[in-house]
């Protein structure tokens, strides 16, 4: 079995094609040494994925590496930050070289494409597989997209389509428990949306840099729950237009529009951005959304605080009652 040091070199140091000027010292010493550009603020986020809590044990290591990076970058995107570095804390039941090679390939696929450098980590052995990534980025302090900065009268937007992540999770669960075998292209699409979420990095940065929005988060626990965080922090309420919720063709084909809507509201693991903006910023938003080829959809608006009903739902202009519970990770 290779020594821990050789293992780190082989799978985490060598595959790195990115060498950033702001990394003074990378993997190999007690600490990394890093330079934050003048005038910028460091933005840091950590996410852990544990076997049987966040993914099924049969996940392909490539997909796990990819998703662990993508979900962390999604948090940076939701602040409007430019990603720069990550560190990786890995707990493994055993040193399996094929597994490590595939995991590392999934991670570097995204890292190398975005010029992000892996600058260190920790490798330990333990009963349950666990992946913790800390991602670092930069933002100009005054432009950061914060949850407490929604304003009454703002429009609420989301990127991409909603509900796919949760539908993909249900399908992965079926596959794992052998309730069914691999399905058609709609199912494949939804599973891929769950395993390979697209962090909306360019969009997030444009929202901040061009002062289109001041308030955003990424949808990891579902629209209703996550929008609730914005409303709580901003001490405001929202009206959501159910007809406007963007759902993928695959989701509607498999579940029908009504069930797709519920998945969109409740769904977890979409990793799309939800953000608010003043109506006069709409042309600027549309310009950048088109430039980056990211669909954005207006789904409602921010209104004065209504403590009884933080979120009200409308269909065809009429108020309707809906009970939605938020997504929680399984097991
Ligand atoms: P220490 O004993 O100081 O914690 P380690 O032996 O754990 O050092 O790690 C040696 C070097 O390898 C350090 O620079 C550390 O950041 C890096 N490293 C360890 N594990 C990983 C990993 N999974 N990915 C990237 N770098 C790692
Ligand atoms: Mg260590």
C-alpha cells in the first residue's frame, strides 16, 4: 500500500494543472500560504458529505468528487464571490487506488475548468467515508450577496429549473434499494442533475459586481425552506407565483405539472441561485443571463412582513393554500 504522503502526491498534488499566483505555498507543508488581492474580502465556506447521510454507498467516486466540489462552489456563487482555492479533508475506510483516482478526477474536472487550486487538506482512516471541502473566494465587501439584504418591492428570481435535484435523489434511492433498474433519458437527466449540479458562479459574480442584486442564496434544502431564510433575515415576506416555477421537461414528463411544482417548492439539492432585485435591474439581469446562457425566471416578489404567512402562494392571480415541508437529508 502506498504511504499516505505518496497517496496525497499521486492523487491530489499531481493532477492539479492549476498553479495560481496567489498561492505562495501549497500542498506539502504544515500550512498553505495564500494572498488575498488588495481591496477584496476573503469568503469561506465548508460542506461535509457523509456516506449514508448525504450519498448512497454505491455512488461512483467520480460523481462524489464532482458533487463535493460543486456544492461548495455553489455557496461561493451565492455570495457573488470569485472562487480561488479549496482544501479537502477526507476520511476513508481504506486506501483504494482506483477509488482515489476516480474521486480525484471528478474533483479536478471542475477545479481545473474554473482555475481553482487545491491547496491542502487532511487524509484520515475511519469507518464511514466522509468528504469535507472548504472553499475560499474573494468578493468586494460592499457588493456581497447577503441573505439579510432583500427589500420590500424586490422581485424574486431563480436560475435554472427546480425540483430536479429531489427527483434525482428519489431515483437514486430506487436504484440503490433495487426497486427499479436504470431508466429512460428523463430519469438519467434527473439523476445527473442531482449528481452533477452546476454551480452558478458567473451569474453570482455578475449579480454582485454589476450591483444587480444584493441578496441571494443557493437552493440546497428547497425553495420554500431556503427562501424562508432570506425572509427571516430580511424581516420580510413573499408572494410566490406557482405558474411561474421553472420545471424541466424531464421533470414534467415523469411527474406531471402539479407534482413537479411540489418537487420544485420542496425540493432539495438543486443548487440553483435564488436572488432578489429591484424591478429596474431586470434589463441588466437579462443581459448577463443571456451572455452566460443561464435561464433566470421571476417567481414572485418580496412584500412587507406578514408573520402569520411568510410565504403566500398564487395561482392564476388567486391566493391558494399549500402545505409544503422542506427537504431534509435522508436517513
Ligand atoms: P500534518 O501532519 O501537518 O497535518 P499531513 O501529513 O496531514 O500534514 O499532510 C501533508 C500535506 O498534505 C499538507 O500540506 C496537507 O495540507 C496535504 N494534504 C493532506 N491530505 C490532503 C488531501 N486529501 N488533499 C490535499 N492535500 C492534502
Ligand atoms: Mg494532517
